[in-house]
């Protein structure tokens, strides 16, 4: 079921390490052109990450700007322990988590894949879905986000990162500033609760085991 909101296109190609360091150095030197390049290179990635984890466009532009404000302020302290794109992704996760925690009601979930679909992947135009299949996918996405919205924020984030983004426990631990054991525990209970909310058993390819 979670596959209905999986990323439909690949991530933005990463900068070469030398180019990445040069861009960071230029930003730290307060070069306006470097700030513009940084923003335009990562904006679509940031918006896509926020959109998929939240499931709607409510305040999306404000959240995108919040991510970049945090990023620009934090570049002075960026030590290069991870790739720049991964570090920005971590900021996205924290901003999205804050939004989930403060949201008072569930906004309508719609078109999660629309943000990075046909405009990027020509094959989606060449082989369009039937109206029936498109409607089914939208209904499935709605069910997914209705269930996700009922999970505790930390459970929702790890389930999203593992099942939708396909990240492993170590990657998720970095993004949520935790450890792999804690992530594994949250993931186990999040999956169990998610499928219970859907009234369905976990998929047969579920290899998540109960924490010791």
C-alpha cells in the first residue's frame, strides 16, 4: 500500500565533492550568486521531500523557505560529515516533523506524485494512466495519508523514510538524529499500527522483526 506514494523520479544529481565544497565556500563568503545557485539547485528536491512526507501543499512554500533559512544559517557549521544533499534532507525532515506536530487537523491529501511526475518523466506522458487507474491511485494515496496522519510524528517519519523513500536504518538514524536501534523499534511499531489502521495485514515481503 505504501508503494502508491513512492518517489516516481530519481533525486537531483549530486554535485561532485570539489564543486560542492566550492559552492559552500562561496555561500560562506556571502556571494549572492552562490546563494541563488544553492537555492535553485535544491529547491525542487526540498519541495518534493516536504510534499511527499506531509501529503499536501498546505504552507508548502513557507516550509521550503524555512528549510533554506535554516540551511543558509547552518552552512557555517556544516562539517561535511555527509553529502550536502543529505544534510539538506535532514533539515527537511526536521521541518516536516515540526509541521506534523503543530498541525491541528488533517489537510486533504492529494496528488503526492504530481510534484515530480510528468514534467520530469516523459514516459508518464507517453503511457498515460487510464482514468480508472488514476482515480484508484488517488484513493489509495488518500487512505495512506489518512492512516499516516494518525501515527505519532516520530513513527510517521521513520515509516515514511523507510517505506516510501527506501532508506536503511543507518540513513534514517542520521536524518532523525537518533540511533539505528531506536529507529528499528519505532519502525516495527509504526508498521504494525499503520496496517492495523488500514485493516490489512503487513505485506508478505515485510522483513521487519519485533525488537528484542
